C-alpha cells in the first residue's frame, strides 16, 4: 500500500480544469474531468511541457507546447499507444485531494 499525501483542496481543481502540485520533488498535474480526478506526471514525456496547462477533451490532455496527447486515465500517448506519462492514484477525501505516491 502506498502513501496518501494531501496536496490541495478539491475546490482548487474545478470541472474541466487542472492544477499543478509539487509532491516529494515531483511535478504532478491533477485534472477533474466529468467528475473524476486524474493525476499524471506534470512534465510532458516529449520535451517537458507543462501538462496541467494543456487542453482537456474526450478524456485526454493535449500538451500546450507541441500537441502531444495523453489519456488521463492511463497516461497512454494517443498516437503511438505507449504509456509515456506516469499516472498516480488520486482520491477526494473530506474536500481535499490526495495522491498515492
């Protein structure tokens, strides 16, 4: 079992939006899409772009730098179908967002 770490208030990450948090030296992007929370490595696997600033649609995020697109739930890059973005378990608890490291 992992270690759940409180990272933000749920209200900080509204529907269709994302936030970026720093957890144990790692940048993590947290998204709320269709009422569900997702957490991915916050730096794009391509060239380190800020994933949290990307556009979210259809369960995917598009990196704002070069357009690489990843599935929120799996971190799979949509063109080559490889899991290039690390994902993290994320949950809402008592109005807070927690990440499992």
